C-alpha cells in the first residue's frame, strides 16, 4: 500500500516543508538572475558563494567566528530574556512599578543599536563587552513589553474557576500561569532572537577583531564579495537554525496543545 501511495503522490513526504522549498527555490533563481545581470564583482552567484563558504569551512575561519558570535548572542540574549521577563511580570502586577519603569524602557527602545555601540566603545573599549551589552539593551524592551502584555491579557475567568475549585498553587503555576506566559512571549522570543543576530554582527563589525561581524568587515576591506555573501548566508542560516531547531522544538515541548492537528484530513480522503 505504501508503494501505491508513493506512486500516486511522490511529494507526500515533503508536504510539510514544500512551501519553504518552493520559496527557497524562487529566491535562489532570482539571486542567480541578479548575479548574471550585475556580475560576480557586485553580486556573486549562489555557486560562487557556496565555494567561498566551503573555503571558509576548510580553513577553520567559519567555526572560530561562529563560536565567538554564538557566545556573544547566547550570553546577551539569555540576560535580556531573564531580565526583561522578570521586569515585565513585575510591571504587569504592580501598577506603580509599571509607571516608574515605562519611561526607561521607552528610552531604551528609542535609541538605535548603532548609538549603543558607540557608547559601549567609549565605556568598555573593544572586546566581548560591546556586543553583549548592545544585544542586551536592544532586546530587553521587546521581552519586557511582551511580558507586560501577557500579564494584562491573563484569562481572569480561568483563575476564578481555579480558585473556586481550590486548585493547588503548583498546578496553577505549571498548567495555567507558565503556559499562558510562554504562549504570549514566544513571538517576541523569535523576533528578539533575529534582532540579536543582526545586532551581534553589527557590533562585532565595528568593535571586535573576532566573530562573524569582524570577518565580514575584513572581507569588505579586501573587496572579497564572494566571502561577504558567504558570511551573510551564514548569518541567515544561523537565524533559521536558531528558530526552527531551538525555539520551535522548545515551543512544541512546552506548549504541545498548539500543535494538535485534526485526526482527519480532507486531502487524505480524496
């Protein structure tokens, strides 16, 4: 039977990721057209970029830069998430604290990352402190605002029902408070992680001698556009990996109810 189903629909195993594959194919096609039109000096082709990527891998530059940037990103993003969510929950519960800290969060949100990089260079000099500090202050407002919104939109009727049935605090924490909080802040986690990658590369480009940003700057100075495109591709791929292999599996594990599918699919009946 499985052979019969395969012969009828050979793309069935690829159905879950088929839209992504189609969009990726269209993107690569347009990229190739642009490379043919402008030339490899301005826009290297996907093949030339892949060759440069292989060269970076063989020389070990890719591993060293990726480890350095990942360290900057994970340290700063973890700090921003913990601090932002803690402050956001407190502000959502305590009105006076929300009024006191809102102007500070608005100021942090209004200052562009490039300004934070300049200030960090003046305060800390070059080194790991600049990207870690810049990523933290750029990402923290996003996490703070999402946590505040999660507290404000908490389903009060469910809490009243739980109080009526004298639900234990442990059950409330694991089955009510945490699932609602995680569901509300997950989109901000994805947005914050993408922003963290961009800020990390920018900060390393301007302030560091190691990391993806530093290597990207070196390739720019050498007018090695193949390598520039390779580093850009690495950043994009790293964002995809961070979202689809880290955050989404975490969401599937902590919020499995959001992935429940109907037992019957109309396309399967046909």
